C-alpha cells in the first residue's frame, strides 16, 4: 500500500442547527453547520434529499443556485431561500 497523502486533516469546533419546517409543497429537514472553515459561509445539508451546499448571502442571491444545488422547483427554492435569508448572516 502506498503512503496516504493528505491535503489537510483538521478538527474544528462547529455549531450545528437542526431545523424542520413545512413549505407549501414539501417538508424541509435541514442541518445548518457553522464553522470558520469556509470564509463565514454555512454548510446547509438537506437530510431528506441527501444534498448539501456551502452557502453565504452571495449564493442565496445567485439566481438558480438553490434550485440546482438541492434539485428544487423554483417555488420550493423560493421558500428555502426565504428561510435561509433569515438564518444565514
């Protein structure tokens, strides 16, 4: 076996918020993790859909980003964006 080459191997304290809410057409079960790793952005994990994205305010403002990252309709992405705008600083 060859020697493993690590790019990095860090352990970091995080703050994680678990939240579930019902939109007009679907339920959202999220884990929102905050750390110092990604320039102040949060890691948002869709537990039911097995998808995640590293999100900051700039990503929420980018048209079509949530639809693509979480495979959502425009209407469902709008509901998720509205919630995330309240919690992601």
